[in-house]
C-alpha cells in the first residue's frame, strides 16, 4: 500500500535525473537544474517538453488512481453482498479496502502539497529570514499531520488484523468441539477483551483536538546494554510496556505516567536507580560534612551536585526526584509545628505578622531604588527583591532541632519568633505565586492600565486574607472538636502496631495540606498547622508522634536537599566568583541589617537581645527562590543570566548561613543553654 504513493512521488522527482548511474554525475545534474530554473543554457523547446512529459505522467497516475478507487468500491459492494462470509470477515475486508482508499487519496494530496511547497519556495526571497521561517513552519506542520495520519492508519491496520484473527478463531471453534478447559479459556479471553475496552482511555483521540495541543516530533530512546541479545530482548519488552524515554525537539525528556493497558504493573527503573544512587552517595557526603563540622544537609547538597547536570549527570528523573523531595519539606514543617504549640504562636503572632511584612516592603523599596539606578525594569526589580526577602524554613528548622526552648520569665523565646516569621513568609510565598500572573501582565501593560493592575493586586490580597481567616477558623474547629477524639482513636487502634498511627498522622497532614491548597494558601502552611494542632494534645503525644515521623522526615529531607544540589552549577560560580561573592555578601548583610532594624522596633525591650539570633536566621535566601525563578524565567519576567545569578546567590547564602548562625548563638545565648543546633 505504501509502495503506490512512494512510487508516484519518486517518479515525479526522478524525471529529470532518471539516467544517473554514479555519484560523479551529481554535480552536472545540479548545474543543469540551476540552468533550467534560471532559463540559461536550455532551449525553450526542451523545457516545454520536460513540462509536458511530467504533466502527462502525473495525469496518467491520477487516472489510474481513479480506476483503482472505482474497483475498490465495487469490491466493497461485492463483499457486503457475499452471504458466505461471516460478519467478522466482512468487517475485516471492508476495513482493509477503506484503508487502501485512504492511502491513495493521501498519496495524491502529498504530491500536490509538494508542488505547492515548491511553488511557494520559488516565489520567496532567500534573503528574507521571516519568510523562510514561515515556510519551514508550514512544512513542519504538514509533516506532523502526515505522521499523525500514518500513526492512525497503522493502528487501524492492527485493529483489522485483530478482527481477522478473531474471525479465524471463531471458524476453528465452530468446526471442532472444545474441551471444558478450552471453553473456560475462551470465556476468560472474552472477559479480558471487555475489561480492556472498558478501562482503556482514548487519551490521544480525546485530546488531539483540544485547544492548545500541538503535534511535535519526538525521539524514542532505549537503554544501551553491553550484551546485544539482552538489549534486543529488553527493547522488545519495553516496546510493549512503554518504558522507553521520549525526547522532544526542545531537549525535554519524558517518561510514562499512565499506560494504555492498566492491567500490567510497571515500574520506572530510571527513578529507582536515581533514588538508590542518591541514598548511597548521601552517606559518605553527609559523613564528611559531619567530620569537618558542617551540617549534614550540605553533604546532601554536594551529593546532588555530584550526580546532577553539573557533575556526573547520572540523574535521569530529575522532576520525579524533586517531587519526592517536596514531601521532605512537608514532613519537616510538620515536625516544626509539632514543637511549636498554639500557645507559643499566640504569644508572638503580632511580631510574626509584622516582621516579615515590614522586611518585604523594605526589600522591595531598596530593590526599586537599585533598579532605577541600574535601569532595571520595575517588574523585574520587584520580583528579585521578593525572592531575596524569603528565608529558608527547612534550613532554620534544622538549626533549631534539639536546641533549648525554655523562656526566661517575661521574655520571648527566639525560636518562637523565628519560626513564626518563617511561617508568615511561607504565607507570603503563596500570595506572591498568586500575584505572579498579574506581575507578568504588568510587565507588558501600558500606563493607562496600571490602575487596573493595582486594583487586581488589591483584590488578590483581599482573597488571600479571606483564605487565611478561613484556614484559622477551620483550625479552631478541628482543635476544639476533632483532633482530640481522632488521636485517641488512633492511639487505641495502634497498640502494638505503629502502622495505624503513622498512617493516621500522615493522612491528617495531607488533609491540612489539601485544605490550604484549596483555599489558595501555601501547602507548607497546612503542614505546619497540622503539627501545631497535634501538639495541643500534650507533651507525651508530641514525643510519641515525633519518634514515628522523624525517620520518614530524615529520609525525605535527604532527597529534598539533594534535589537542591541538582540546580547548583559550580562551573558558573567559579567563572563569576568575584561578582557572586559580592552580591551574596551584599544580600546577606542587607537582610541582616533590615531584620535588626525591624526587630528593634517591634520587639519588647526585655527581649531585644534575641534580635541578633533571629536576624542571623533570616539572613539567607530561601530555596523556594529556585521555584519562583524557574517560573519567572518561563514567563519572561527575568532573563537566563538573572536566573542563574539568583540560583548562585541563594546557594552561597545557604552555605554562609551556618557560620552566621553559630556566631549569633555564641554571642547571644548563655553557655549552659547552648546546644549544637547545626
């Protein structure tokens, strides 16, 4: 079937060069074609003869195609009237004839599309890049549509072949008596076919006409094995299971998320290898950092650097690793909330709300000032300032792990203030993510629409405040009526079996996470509130749950910090080390100074001494700047260079954070109360 269309197209192309016998004549043919196009060196009669001969052959092929189509129609009518054929056999033959008809029509369309493309190319200007780009885009779209049609035709052929096999089986079964086992297997086969038809989703057909869907060419890559026989067998298996990797023209890599046949279990072996590799390499890296006095989290970041794109480049499922690492953030914030009771939150809530808001406003003001001096767009200045104003909650949580939390009489605990401000920054993160689409539009808006954009931002802020009020109202209801009976039930069911307790607490974390997500507040806040609600049940409850959840948190935190290392690029840092060190020190010092000034205003006089510790904890940049930076880069708010600068400054500030924290602890905390919090 393919031969007819291919021969017809090849006949047209090979008319002027059918006499070629060896590569040595290629250059002469090319020169002859150029002369024909320019009208030089060729007699007019020769050109007319070539055109007439080509048109005569093309018209002959078209007449032959019409004759074949009429014969196919007659064959279809004959098959439909044949009483000796079963319904399955009729369906198969008619389907085959229709596919051949479609093939002939598509081959004819391809010929005229090629002629139209040649005509458009000859009329274009080879110096006009825009015109050439448009022609290339049109040819690419035509090829994509042809590939989709060919794919659908192949699927139809497979379906027709399946119908033929079923028809042959039915005929065989009618001619011989079946045993009991054969009858059982036949019933099972029919039930399996019905099950496959019921659960199969026609995702391709359902989504190909959806607005925003584009057809693209992809490469399918198989794993290379040393043993060729093993590789061949593995390729056959993966071809059936759909476990090979797809790569598009933008170098994005894809793996299977949902198979067509859901009855066969599958596993992503790339993801398994990545987690195993991270787990094995994290041990020596964390051990090394512990030996030299650094927090183990930096060892995990180094592990990500070694395995990531800037190192061995052995991590294939980067998105999946980062997704699993997000659960490390969730459980880390849950344990932070577990140590942070509502009573302590009530004690410092004014400071926790006012401090981050004042710091963010001051950072944006300084950012706009520097942006005006350096001629940077206001939207870009606002975005960069907001990114740099955030601090890392997981990092500070590790600093505070195991530290003394006892307050002096009448004083405020520095850990309560610090964690409260960090939680408020997480709320600001959700607000900023919600405002980002408006910020994108503001970058391309005219001055006449600035008022509308400001009004839209104010409406978004009102929605966020309403969502926060709803979240805290829900928390009040849960604390008053639900959390106590829920935990007592879990505790009673989990005697001798911690599985129910762990599952129940995890489900409660995910419930709070879902509630805050539905209300357009950050998921991290929901995890923190889940821990705070459970901590209201008493110290014994807190200790029991912490002993169960901490191992899970530790493993997932390793994945999270390793995923941060995947976005650290040492070569870029080395190339621009002087500039990056200057920028990092400037950001750290500015955040520290601003935090000291703000806390000097809002802290009581009896607790002024903790402003140095809290400021040291806030002086680094949050790892969520990676997320915000990637979104802003895709949206066009910032350039690639600014994005890399944000990543590098964030990484260096996180590396400087332990030293600054340790210095603040040594200066401000009395010696008997010190614990190694790094």
